[in-house]
C-alpha cells in the first residue's frame, strides 16, 4: 500500500495515465513524447548529490530532443547521461539550505505540496524517504516528472495532478509535509497551513519555505493587483513576525528556522531549458534592492514546524 488506502484510491485514476481525465490540448503531445522515451535497463541512479542517471544507449540526442519539447523546466537540474537539464532554478541551492536544518527524512512518508516537476521529491528519496506523494496541478510539471521517473523508475514516488484543497485527502497522515514557495500565493494562508497540519502525524514535521518581507511591513506586504517581482497571484508576503503569528494561532511550534537567503540571478535565470523571462525581469534595473513594482526584493526562509505539545 502506498501510504494509505485513501492515497491508493486517489491515485488509481492516474495509474495508467499521469494526466487522468484532465483536459489540456497538449496532453496528446506529451503522451506521445513520453511514449517515445527509450526503455532503459540497469540504469545507475544517484539521488544524493543531485539527480544523476546513467545508462548505455546509442542516441542521447534523441532523448534530449524529446525532453526539450517539455519546456519550460522550472526546477532542476537533472543529468541524464551527458544531457544536462539546466532549469530556471538551480534548486540544489535551496535544497542545501534545507539540509542545513538537519531534518531526518530516513524511512519517512512525505507529502510534497506544489511539488513542481518533483526535483525536491527525488532528492527526498536520496535522503532515505520511504514514500513521497507529490501534489502538483500544473500539467507541464506532471509531464516532466513522468519523463524523469521513466529513467529513475522508482515505485516510491508518485505524483497526482491536484491542489491540496481539491485532492480530497482527509484521513491520511504523513511524517513530513513540504510546502515550498506556496504561502504567498494563498488567498487564505492560515487555511493552507491548517489543511497541512490536519494531514500531519502527531510528531510529524511541516517544512515551510516562503518569501519574507522586512519587519517594517508589519504582518505582511499585500502587493497591488497581486503582482510581486513579476509574479502574478501573490496575495500576502508575510514578515517573520507575521508568519509566527499564524503559527501561534494554529498551535504550530517552530522547531528550526533558517537564515534569510537573498534570491539572485545565479539561483534563478533564463536558460535554454526555460527560455522565457526570469529573475532578470523581477528587479528594478537601477536599484536591485527593490522589485520592478517597487517592493523589497525577495528573501527566502525555511521554517520547520510541528504540532505544539
């Protein structure tokens, strides 16, 4: 059983088709691409120092051509033989910041909410996670996850193209839940965290990563028209005090927290695998300490939370 009967039931509709009954004109094309990926035997997969996959095959160019058709690759990088998927985000940098918190994932059941293409979830397997369930509504990311797991070929990781609030998950419990880069997109951040808390084991850990506004913003910065650093649908960018106020209201205890990390164009940028506007369009050209909208430039932070005893 994969984590719980509830999860098994939810996943059933996606067992043979990663998109299930979702509607998108690109699905037929994605399924064709996935179907053309070659069958691999005896691949060597390394998930500890990155996501590195090696196997014997004659034509890497064909594989690269297929994977390039799944752009934009937001999270990564991934290395498949000599193919280097140079994603928009160098996600290894964020993962290193998480690892400094010394959170044990060995043998744990994990829920990764808003998982993107599964980069972090694969890294969780590299840290010994038992099973990882990814929730990701963006079907482009689902296609990329399916391509990568075609080569990794792990039964310990699954992706369901649903939002947490629409997934129907109610009775399952997870040892660790990740919510990274989601809080500022929530119209109701308290409800988001409470939904995650409800799915957490009594002694489980909730790993939250988000953008933090300066304390001068009070509880939270509320961007005009929902635009912040060129990102749409940003409703609240909380301060550290604002986050901790929500934690107290929900009886969530802070077990660990990271230092603030300034986002820069070495961590997020345009590449051949994400050839559209990126972080270079997020900041004021004359003053990199503010966004193009005039708000404080993004700084990010991890919190590790648990149910207060």
